[in-house]
């Protein structure tokens, strides 16, 4: 299978601590890299994680709270200083557009690469990016500011060729693509060898959903049905559910409820409040609802 990885660069919330950086991740799919959120210190975290600066094809910003975008202008400046020429697309709420224009005019007006801003509708689930191997959809979330999550879906691949069968029936290499696309083979004696005998089923498409920041949304599970891996903010423990409600965040238990109801394969917890010296209590409370829950940490690489 082609690589599908998530690099955790930061999984803390508003206040950076000595243990956690603000939110940022890099999703790596088939040798392409996409950044989600870009909190303060993201560049340093990329260096530590050995994520290549010039391989980032697009940046997706969930909302314009500082812990999700304070690192963006520094990142764009570094791209220019490193000699980037490949265009870069930035996706985010429309409110980010004028802020980005001002920052770029002030700090990044003499670089050799083009920056394209794409305003996303945070109230709708719609596809905002597509290439030959994947799509990216927005996920409407509910926070104090307009906010969207992002859903990365791998496109289905073709079946795998059974090399032993190809050799056995002496099928020419020129016919491999036809067989991958469903064709059977007729040998010299007129015998039809079915496609199912010549191939193995394709790997099931994988998907990754990023949901931060949001209050608990029971209906969110319907948008995430069967996702391979879900990252859902888990800012607070049960004892602070009142704060979660006040600031439009979620508890770890609520994140697990979304994962359970959506039938996802795995839940990643993150966006931890700085008040906790350890996130063990968050993991415990999530696991009581959804066993396949795990904590994220800086430098962690999740393979789907």
C-alpha cells in the first residue's frame, strides 16, 4: 500500500507549554504532503520531525484563533527564503483572506512562488480539493468563530495483478493495464481466464478526518461514518465539562462518543488544555466509551 501517514507537529490548545505545541499536522498521502493548521512553532516542529518544507502542497486552516494560525506567516516566509517556486494553496474561512493579504503584503512581497487563497464555506460539507489520488472535504464544526474540519479521502485504486498467474498464462505485458481495468484473458486455445483469477482485490481506500475545534455535535458522527482514523479535539476532562460548554470545546468522552457513533477505526485525541499535567485522565475517559482511542504527542507519526 502507498504511504498514508499523519505527522503530529502540535496537539496543545491555546497556551503553548513545555510539553505541547499549538495545533499543526502534516498529512502525507502517496508522497504528497498537506498541512492542517499552523500554530506557533510549527516550523521548528517540522525540523524535528524531518518533514520537508518544500513538499507541502497545500495548507488547510480550520479557523482564525491564534493557536491554529499564528505560525502561518512565518512558514510562508521560510518557504520563500528556501527558494520555493511551486505554487501554494491555502484553504480556510473567508475571514482569513484579508488578514492573509495584509501579512503577505507586509512580509512576503518579493518571493518567487504564488500563494492562492481559497475561502471555504464552514457551514457546508463540500469537496474543496481533488487530484488523481485523493479528495479533501470540509466538515462543518461549531466553535466561537467560523470553523471547519477537513476530511481526506483516498480514491479507490485498481486491483493488484497476480504475477504468478500472468507468468503461468504467458500474458503479454501490454495487456496488464486492460486486466487491471477488469478485462479477462483468452488464451491461444480459446479458453477464457476470468479477471478474478488474474488479480487480487484492491486495497480498501483509507480516510482521515480532522475535527478541531468544536463543541460536542451528536450529528457530526453522520458525516464521519466509517472513517479509518479520526482526530477529534479533547480539550477537557469530564470534571471540566462546564468549561467545554462555555468555550465551545469537547471533552475526551464526547470525542469518543462521536467516534463510537461514527464507527471509525481509530480515534486520536488532542488539543489538550494546558491545565493538565498529564493527559492520562483524558485517555481513560475516552476509552470507557471507545476502546480504540489513543493520545497524540509531538513527533508522533500515525500510519493508516
